[in-house]
C-alpha cells in the first residue's frame, strides 16, 4: 500500500528556491493529517550540504540524488531519476511546486508514472485519508475540488506564494539519505548548452512579494521608468500585461497572465491595466490588489481591494514621493 508524502525540491545553481520551502511546509501539513512521514527529493550536483536544513521546514527525510548530469536541470534526467525513486518507494502523495521548472517537470513526470495530476493548486485538504486539491478553472472564475481515484501517488502541483511557509525550526534537521538510482546516458535527449541569466538582481515575478505592473495605459516603454522608481523604493518587481509585451514595451519574462507568469504576491499594483480575463487569471490570488486606471468601468476594479480612478501619470509619481517621505 502506498505510504508517505513526497515533495520535490527545486534548486538553481546550488541555491534552494523559495517554492521549495512552501511545498515542504504544505507537505508537512498533509503528512500530519495522514499520520505519515514527509520525504523531500533533492536533485543536483554537490548539493548534499543543503539537505539537512530542509528538516527545519518539516522534512523527516531528504533523498539526495547527486550526479553531475543533474546540474543544470533537464527534463529527461529529472524525470528518469524521480520516476525510478517513486516506483521503488511507492509514496501516497507527490507534491511539486508550480513554478516554471515544476510545471515542466510535473507534466512529463505524471506521464512517465501513468497517474493523473492536479495542476496549479491553491489549497489542499485530507478527507477520508485521501488528498483533496483545490485549483482555479475557467481562468480563475471558479474553483474546482479535485480528488484522486485509484491513482497512486496522488500527484499535484502548488501555485507559488500561496501556501504558508513554516517558520524554520533550527532545532530540527532531516535524515539525509543517498538515493540509489540509475541514469542511462542514452535516455538523455537534451543538453543545456548555455544559460542567459537575468543580471538585474530583481526577484523573479513568481517569487516576488510585491509587484508593480503596467499595461496599455503606460503609453510606451519609456514610461515604465515611473514604475521602476516606485518598485525600487518598496522592493518590488515590475510586471506587464500581455498587451504591453505584445507591443514590445517589455520582455515576455515580465508578462503576468494566463499566457505569461502566474503570480501571488502580498501586494500587486496594477497601473493602466484594464483587467482582461487572461491577466486576471495570472494575478487574482494576490493578497492585496491595488488598481490605478482612468476608466472606472475597467474590469480590474472588480478584483481590486483598493481602486484609484485617476491618471496613473499623476498618481504613481505622487505615490512614489509619499513613499519616500514615509521611508
């Protein structure tokens, strides 16, 4: 019988990503509800020294798959190793973060394991000993509760910045185990030749605690300077709507929405964004939404906690000045 809760850690260049702590924390809550242990799988090269600290967030055990072919991430290698470990250990639940890497990994992994998967979930519960996942549907207009019938492991991904992260308990550490696995070079169809890194120093939108976004109302790429100024002051990242990206004003990596990045910051400031359905699908789970738009009928106001009906070119610079005074 399937037993235990597993989560897959995400790391980049040897550094554990924020989403990892979120899914370990959620995995701990699920494991407690099931009365089972929590195992974290950590893959990479020379990564073992990062393993024990994961116990501070709730991991009972960390399975470390250490191999030079697992750094950097490739779908082929990760799916091969994780599939082998899952089939050998038969966990009841498998939880992955729905960041960019996790979305790529989870889709292929569910296919490899032959199990169903609930994608981009915003809440989990345990009912009658089984996992129940809540996920948005119809571009966030409704939420569905998903159960898993005769599918082991019960597999799901968690939306970043939604699950509550446990306060680290430095008195706890996890048991660290070297994973036993085989990795056939002939099965590795892809190779990372080069990685172009963002040197801006800004936090990726999917992990950002605060985001200031601009849309068609920005009127041009040069006007994003006022958003950058505000973002720098409050420690935020800058996003954009699809229309702004399509116009060439911002890079696609800045796009928030169903066809861009799904974000859930504590604060989302939407400037000159009307609130098309595909944009709302990407940011509607933000904790506090502030909308600034001249059109009082803009759909964004239906989702906003605070709305300012005014010209953003008057409001944003004034807001920036007030923040300077406050700080």
